[in-house]
C-alpha cells in the first residue's frame, strides 16, 4: 500500500557520502543553506518515511476529470495513499463506474463518484486538495498549445467551482497547456477574491520523473537515487532540465547533454507517437501527479523539508510564473527556490524559453479576462 513516488529526504538524515556529493554538485539554489541544498536528494523508503510523516493526517482530495485516461490511473494511485481518507471523483460521465470499481480495493479511503455539472459543488465541498487532469489529450502532430481552445474553458469553469466550494484548497493543474492553464486559474481566483499564489501549482513533475529515469538509464545509476531539477515551463523548449545540478554528480559530454535535454523536452511527443492516435502520456502522468499530490499533502501535514519542482507564481525571473524547486508546507508553496548556478549551455536554453513561456502566460491571462 505504501507509495514512494518522490526523491525527498531531510538533510539531517543524509549519509556522510551523500552530503559530500551534495556539496560537490550544487543543487537548485546552491547559495542557500545546507538544509535546502540537501533537499530532493535521496529517496526515503516507504517505511522510514511513514515513521517521519504525520501519519494521523486525514485529507479529502478531489480529482476533476477522474474518468479520463490520466484520471482513472491517478485515482487508483491516490486510493492507495494512506494520507487520503476521502476521494471525490468528478467527471461529466463515467465516474459512477470508476468509483464503484475503486471502492472494492481494500485501502482505508472512501470513494464517491460525482457526474455532471450539477454535482460539481458536492464533489468539491470540504476538499483539501483538488487535482485537475480534465480536458482533451494530444494526438500525433498536435502541440500542447493546440489543446488551448478546448482545455482553457474547461479549466476556467472548474476553477470557478473550486473558488466557490473549497477556496482554501491546494490546486494541482495537469490540464495542458499548463503554461497557460495555471495563469487562467490564477486569474479566475483573483476575480472571485480567493487567490492565494501559494496554493496554485502546475504539475511539471513528469519532466522530473522523465529526467531522473533517462539520466539513470544513461549513467547506469539506481533511479531511486537520482534527482534532476527541471525549471521553466511544461511544454517543448520551455522544459529545461538542469543536468549540471543532477544528483549524484555526473559527467556528461556535450553530445550527451544535447541529446538528453532534447529527449526530455520531447518525451511527451515520444509517447503520443508511440500510441499512434490512441492518446498521450496517461500512465506516467498519473504516476507523476500522484507523486506531486502526495508531496502537497505531506507539506500540509507539517512534515518538514518536502520539495518538488513545480510551475508556480514566482519572482525568480521577470515572468509571473516559472517552475523551480519549491518547499511545500501547511500554506502550500512556502518557499520558491532560485534557479541557482547553471552552465552557459543551460543559460542559452533559458534565454530561448523565456519569450515562448511569456507568450503562453499572456495568452492564458488574456483568455481569463475576455
């Protein structure tokens, strides 16, 4: 039953060798304290983490879009999470079946299905965390931005309901294009008078999950020990893996860096093409979303030193939203860490991604204010 999605450990419990490696390889925000520098370094095993965590925490979580490709797998993974006691599954149709199916699994979490807009308020009431994978997936030849015309309106309408029924909940947005849908959510919450920038997250965790996997494969490392910060946004060239900050410290040739960076940026398309029209990345996205949801709940519970890279309101760059490593706590995003020291190669990508990410943010803000 216990899950282990994340690569998080307190500095105090790091081994001496891990600490030395952390010093040798600057983390995101390298000029900060050792406690921050050690964050996100090493996986805590399920058993040790459960001892450290506040295991009595009981949270209600809603999945909006729960009958879809991501939603069903995500709901199963969340049903297995011992921090969640109540799972609320919403979609336009199909959630009665998903909820009935999941309710037969022997975990200590109740599941309720809600169908149709008339039941959305009931689905959201009392939620601590709302996860939004609703919308249409990519097909071959489509970019994430091609989804904007449909998914922008879906996210806007769902966020209106969140503001009206659980205004204090943390919100994890998966619906693409995330670079635009997070600004849309923020604008909706501003209009409703409920906006708290610490509570709105774009789920870019899949970029970290992919980076960790690809680096581990390339270097013959245990994937459970690998942590690669990914900054920027969550689409194409706005995805910037900071391979120079990889843990453990790795030597990459210029060719390896180029190939890994481009593969990580295009990994979603890799899956879309492999599925040949049958959908996009649903299983890996659900896995990454479950990891992010758990990190948010662990932060809410008061567990210290919980870090994830996520796309949030930020002053790290001149852009109003940007993904970097974030410390999660009882208020949501308690601290947004800086990019830290990066190479000239990474600076080149950063300069290229800024105007593209700005255009996506501006598009979302304009839509929400039409």
